[in-house]
C-alpha cells in the first residue's frame, strides 16, 4: 500500500505496474478530500480506509474509487466502493452521489497521478 500526496505523486507507469500485479487492469484507492491524500494498491478499500484513518483522516472525508490506467481519461476513474455506502449521510449507493464531490475527487486524483 502507498500513500500519495502532491509532494509524492504517483505516475501512470507506477499505476499500471500496480494494476498488473494485483487485479490486472485496476487499482483500488481511497481519497481524503480534506487532507488531499490518497491510499492506493491494497486488496480492499477498507484496508486503505483504515490506513488513512490511522494517519489522521476523518471518515466523512474518505471515498473509495477504482482506477483503470489502461482506459481513456474520461473513463479511467470509477466511483464504486462499499465504503461509500452511507445512508445516514445521504449517500445511498456504492458510488459518490454528489456531483460536486465527484468533481472534487476527479480534480484531486488528477493532481496526485501524473502522466
């Protein structure tokens, strides 16, 4: 597992290697939209979530995503994780229901993953 920041970004080549070594075409990640960090390359989003929580993140700021480095820029980020299912806060799906929050996550991932 790796924690990614703007000071320690991830390259697309590294992401491709992670994908190939674990799931073939995909890397699981959890982003903290408040601290602007991302945990990547674990078998489960819950493992990445736990790592970020241990590092000071707050649950309400964590969102699970999947990255597909072999797909186009429009299709490579998927909002799908069990950690996103939060009926008590209005997120009723495994996705990220708030369009503005989805855009914030896209923007953050774009800053953390370099070509």
